[in-house]
C-alpha cells in the first residue's frame, strides 16, 4: 500500500465516481461524522458521484438511496442495489440471490454458530435484511475479536454458505454473488457502462477483508488507515491508504479528489 499522498492530481482528475464501504470507512466509531457526510456533498457538487457498497441491510439501503447525496447503493454484500431515477426508487436484485429454500438454511447455520461460538449473536439490523445472515462479533459488546470472527466465517463455509468478515459483522449467505459482481451489474444498469472497460474512471474505498474483491479489481483503491488492523489476514490490499482512520480517512481521500479539481 502506498500513501494516499502518492495519488497524483492526474489520476485524481480521471476519477469520475467513487465506490465506498460504510462501516468504519465513512463512519468513525459507529457514527457518520459531519465531515464525512459533508464530503459526500462536496464530491457530488464537484461532479464526482459516490455509491456506497456495504454489507448493511436492504432496509438501510432504501433510506440511504433516498436521502443521502449518492448515485445509488449496493447492499447486503452484493445481493441488491437501489438508486433513484426521475424521483422514483429503483430496486435491483442480483440474479443469483438464494432461493427461498436456501435462505431457510441460514436459520440452521445461525443455530450452529450461536451454539458453538460463545458470545456470538445475531446483529440487531437482521430484521431489515432480505438475503443474508449477519453475526455481530464487535459492533456491540462483547467484542469477540478477529480470531472468533474467523471461526464464525468457517462455520458458514462448513455448512455450504459464503462468508465475509467486515469490521463489525460476519455476513453469510447462499447464492453466488459478492460486492464486485453486483457492482459490475449496477454500473451497467445505472449508467450503461461496461465496468471492465471503464474501471480506471472509478476508485473504491474500504477498510476490511470483505472489501478484498474490490481492492483486487480496481487499479485505484484506497483503504482508510484501519485497514492495517486486518492486513495480515488479507491477500488483496488497496493500492493506497489514508493516514487517518474511518470517516476522517474518507475525508482525506475526498480532499485529494477535490483539490485536483480546484
């Protein structure tokens, strides 16, 4: 990872849109700080569109697509995407999301995890989810630590599900998709672009192992400083890293993109 200071003005000027994670990337200690939300508005006003790409649930995505200054949102680690068009909310679901009988298997997985991993619990945003199961390992206390999060992910995989570790949850699902596959579909549906041919016009910003498909795909990617907490467990790291953590790191990235446009 190179310092974000090495992202040149020429590269910054070529970035037309930013995909970004939310938790611990836009937020700081669980809160969306004012500076980060203001950065979203500044980017929008400068002509740089932002699309959050998150493990958060469908219910959150509905609100964010309507009320934040963004061009859309990808949620539940790639299961769905929402965006506004002509004042209407468009909902799009990945064609490979799990069928109903497969989704029912998540209840069985949940029971095994709660039984085998003491202190694990279903995330409190689960009621707003459509396709995945989120197990909280450190959003609320007790903090189980990364080792237990990896153990939870292994139980998901042992039972045939996909699993990704974020900075707060372990998300598991049945269905063949991830953040990157949905971002490609979203880019085509939203703007009529083939992302493979335009990926140098995009930058991705994230903070944790569930962002690895995005880090490995985009030539220009940035991890906020807390990505270093996970780097020993990751194989695909971002090209750049900010000096600050969480939302402050996102503001640092936004300033680089905005300064190039002054």
